[in-house]
C-alpha cells in the first residue's frame, strides 16, 4: 500500500517537472503529444512482443502512465527493471 502511494507521488512530481521543462522550452503541446505517442506506441510494441520473447511488460494503467509521462526512456526503464528483477 505504501509503495503505491510513493509511486503515485513520484509520478505526479515527475509529471510536474516534465511539464515545467516543456513550458520552459515553449513546446508544451507538441512535445507532450510526441512524448506520449512515442511512449505509448513503444509500450504497445513491447507488450505485443512480450509473449514470444518473454519480456514480461503488460499494457496496463500503471505502465501506460509511465510510458505517457516519460516516453520511450520510460519504456526502456521498465524493461531494464524487469530484466534486473527476473
């Protein structure tokens, strides 16, 4: 229970940091849309390939939020964490 609260707080704080960076560079909507689309499409590709290659990342709400906030680096991070724990 406490881990999910920490994870939710981390995701909320990092979303604020990402938005501040996008606002500072003046590419809020285009940068956010590109990051979200690339992250979700990479997560979809990984989740489709996770059956034959046993990657172990499913397309659920938490992984979709991480992919939407962080983009492709978030998906790579989830793959790295999965490989470390397996």
